[in-house]
């Protein structure tokens, strides 16, 4: 796993965005896996800036989002459909018909999940999956105890996730209890993974995911099994890493390192 630590959230977001842009410049019809949450916002803003000012082109891109709350209509300001529209899609030129987000309002979840998985395959698989991390170490909505081979499915949210996400809702009771989420197995099939995390409240989760044992109790630790996973952290999120000095040393040496 490549661990890249930047001093600030802004620097971390820019570095992650540049990684995504590099992929689009070499593969304009890339399939991107998208994440929601407050963490990737800075990265999306930088991608939007690159689209406006530098002509970064999304016209051939296809996107698949990780997850969605069950029961929220797409027009609900806290739905991930709404988030993607407001924070990214409406500012760039991804064709609407190329954007896939799990449905939180389907009448048949099982059939929808199977279709979603099939669609990813039919589109050639995900080239780069963007990820955030929950404070309990989850990726997407793969809560502690999830199978590391899990596929897209309905999931009951953990109490901690409901608490963490309550800040976005008027009342705690308004936070949905269920979500539809790509599985850990689905995520691991992406050709590359890119996780972003910032802030002290993610320090434990980042240390557990990057340096702890691989366990279904911290589903982000499954990234250790992926051959091409990159993690972008700010200083605070990196504060509990034991190998911090080594990651910084690698970054310092990178300009002179042999090209791979
Ligand atoms: C939710 C999402 C995750 C996200 C996490 C952290 O649980 N399903 O995909 O990574 O929140 O969100 P934030 O970036 O707002 O801390």
C-alpha cells in the first residue's frame, strides 16, 4: 500500500485529484468508482477546477457510486444521489447516462444489487475506486463484521455510523438505518484503489486499516490485500501511524526513485 501524507486537507485533496486526473489523461474512457462524505469534497472541487480551467474531460467517463441510503428519495439533500449531483456531476461533463448510483428506493433490492454488479462488469470493471473511511474503519457502508468477500447488498448501519452521520440530518432519528452498498469483494476487484482521510477522528481507523491485521472488523484493512492501493492522508489522520517516518522517507526519496 502506498501511504502519502500531506500537511493539510487542501494539499491531500489536490494530490488525490491529480492522481485521478492522471488516469483520465491516459484513459479518457476510464470507469471511476465514486465515494461520498465530507472527505472527498476537496478532491471533487479540485477535479472541477481542472475541468473548468485545464479542460480535464469527463465526456467518456463512466462512474459507479459505492453506496446509498435506503428510503431517501434522490431529491433528498442527504441522499448520495443529491450529493453527487450538487458536488460533482453538475459541474463536469460526465454524461448522465454513464452515472450509476445504487438505488435506495428500488422495490427489489436483491435484483437491483445483482444488476448493479452486472453493470460494473459490462462496463469493463472499475479502473479506479475512490474511497473514504468511517471512524470505525468501514469502507462504503461495509460495517464491522462484513465479509471481506461481500458483494453489493443491503446493510444495516452500525450505531457509530448513525451517530457520525447524524450531523448532516436535522434529527438523529432522521438518519436512515439501512443502506445499499458495494461489498468489500466488489471494491477489491477495482484495478486501483484510492482512499482519502483527514482529521484526528480518523486517526485510529487509518492506523487500524493500514497497519493493523486484516479483519472484517475494520473493512478498510482489506486494502492491504490489493496490489495497487494508495492512501492519501492529512497530518492529523496520520497521527497514529507507527511507520509514519518510513512513509515520509519514501515520499522524500520518490523524485530520485527508479521508475516502475
Ligand atoms: C459514510 C460513507 C462512507 C464514508 C464515510 C465517512 O459512512 N458511506 O463512504 O467514507 O461516511 O464520511 P466522511 O468523509 O464524511 O467522514
